[in-house]
C-alpha cells in the first residue's frame, strides 16, 4: 500500500465514515450475539412488522434522521440508540485515526474500540459479557503486543494478570462488603483483555475509573430508586468506557493525578 493511500485511509474523516458503518454492524452484534442469532441471517428487518429494511433505509445515522426514528412501513419507533452507537463508533474511530500513527497499531486499536462498544451495551441489556468477545479479544491483544503493534509483550502478559487479578480482588471485596455477588466472571475476563491491550497500569487505571463511575451511579440510583440494593449493576458498562478513556487519555490522567500531590 502506498503512503498516500495509507494517509487517506487514516484520515479522521474517512475513519469516521468507516466507524459509522462498523457501528451499524455493532448494533447487529449487540442485538444478536446474546440471543445466539446468526449475524448474517435473517437480514435486518423491523422487529414489529418484520418487513426487511431496504439498503437506503439502512444508512448509518442518516436514515434514522430522515425517517425521524420510525419504521417506514409501520411507523414503530426505532430506538435512538442505533444512531447513537453509530455516532459513538464514528467518533472513536476518528479519534483513533488522529491519535495512533502506526497503521497496524491503528487496526488493532479500532478492533479494541469496537469490542468495548459491544461490551458496554450487551452488559447494559443482558448483564453478561460474552466470552465470544473477551477471550479472542485477549488473544488479539497479545498478538498485537508480540508483533510490536501495542505494549511490550511482557507488559501485555502482566497486564492480563493484573487486570483479571485486580478485578477478582474487587469482586471479593464487593462480596465481603455487601454479602452479594455483584461482579461476574465476565468482568474478570474483560479486564484480562483490557490488560492484554493496555498493560498493567492501563488495566489498573481502568478498574479505578470503572469502580468510581459504577459506585457513583449506584449511589445516585440508590437515592432515586430507594431500593437499589436489589438492582444489579452492569459493571462492564462502566469498565469498557473506562478502558476507552484510559486508551486515549491514560498517561494524561496519571500526570494530572500525580500533579495533585506535588
Ligand atoms: Zn415496521
């Protein structure tokens, strides 16, 4: 591939369009993987009237806006979450294009971001984090490290241990404090994957941010609902965006944090 072609492919605008298209696919993954439905068949159709969605009604973000969030045939409301997932993926891909210069590292970064978007919403919907995402994800993170497109291989290996081990410690602490199982094996495997991609410091910071955001949410929820103690927390919905924040701003956060003490 020529340098010019690479420069075009890496352009944040091009990556935003690519991200919107991938986001459209991620919507399908988020909906179908937990239900164990094939990703390719049946083709996209309206959940209410079952009419297939025509290609021109399936353009990321644009079609939803033109149709004003309703099915063309039965006018049933189409959740705003679909265009939001597409827009979020577009934004993250553009940000990655502006941040990561090595094309192979960029490809791995896009895969990591896509996985984090999927985990965020599947955990929110179903309170599960599929092994189908996190186990291959850990292997891909390791592969990236061993071909020199991410952290050092040793960092990736220690990252897996620190991520999974750290989350296990949080889970045990949570059980000791509340007497309930709040965190599952899915969270542990998710942090293994995050550690493979971001190394031990990245995994640690992800746990800190995820725990902080999750606790904050739980407190607000308790105040509002009154009986939030019975409500389970989709921890992955906080950890996965936490990992994305660490990916882009981790070193900056550490810098600011230490700056507070010196
Ligand atoms: Zn319909």
